[in-house]
């Protein structure tokens, strides 16, 4: 047997061993990858809770729960850019739906504040919050958001608010369909993790 053939066989065997190890240890490796990515900071009392756009099935519900537990006594909701169906009057604006969820869950209308003007991204939302804090005595904020969104949220909000002296606590919320322990078994989880990795790279390059 030639030396070259022996090397090829050895390389093939090593590759097979890596593939087998990947299959056997896939679950713990992927679970640890998610845990390393997700930001979930210890909660403390804050001046306001921020409900970011999107995530209607989780974000306003968690904001209301935190409000009821007295973590803060004011909730900021985003004035998200209207969709074509909303402009036609077929669907309701997202901020109106968010407000309705909060009111149904016992948050007083006086404690829900609309901010922003047609925001379309997490960056826009950080700017809207920054503008609001400049005219309101705010020092601490809690931002509950989806598991894999947390890292980008912490980075952009701390970057944009660092000059205002505002402390941001990012709180990870489990989506309804998956958790950090099984995200790779669900299409939505795989897409969310993949998208957030790409978006984080984009944000670091652009902002």
C-alpha cells in the first residue's frame, strides 16, 4: 500500500470519527452554543420596560408580567412603520395591538408610552429610546426579547445609550416553539439563530 493511499485512508478515518462524534455529541454542543450566544442578565428594578417591535406572541406578554412583578412602572412600546395592509385599514397598527395586549393583562393605559416614528429595525428602536431618555429622567431599562436577539440588542442599545448614562438589562424570553435546550430541532429556532448571527455581523460592520 502506497504512502499516499495510507494518508487518504487515515484522513477519511479521521473525518468519519469527527462526523460520528458530531452526531453523538450534537445535542450538548448545540445547547452550549446557544447558551454562549444568549444574553440573560439578572433583573433589577428599572425606570421602564421596553417592548421592541415584532415578537407579538412573547414580548408584550413578558413586559406585562415584569410590570406586574413591580420591576418597573412604565412600559415603552414602539411606533412601528405601518405595513401596506395597515395603511389600507385592513389590519391594525402593531403598536395598537401591543397596547391592547398590555391593557388586557392589567397594565394601566397611563403607564404605556408610545415612542419612535415608523421604526423598522433594532437600530431605529435604540435611537427612539435614546431620544426619549433625553427628555425623561431615565437611568435604567429592561428589554425583554427573544433568545437569540438578546446579544444584538445589548450591543446596539449600550452603544447608543452609553453617553446618556442609561443602564440596560436585557432579559431573554423563550419563544413559544423552542428553547435554548432544543432550538436545533425546530425550523424556527435554526432560522432565528442563523439570522441573528448574520445580523450581528452586519450591525458590527455598519454601526
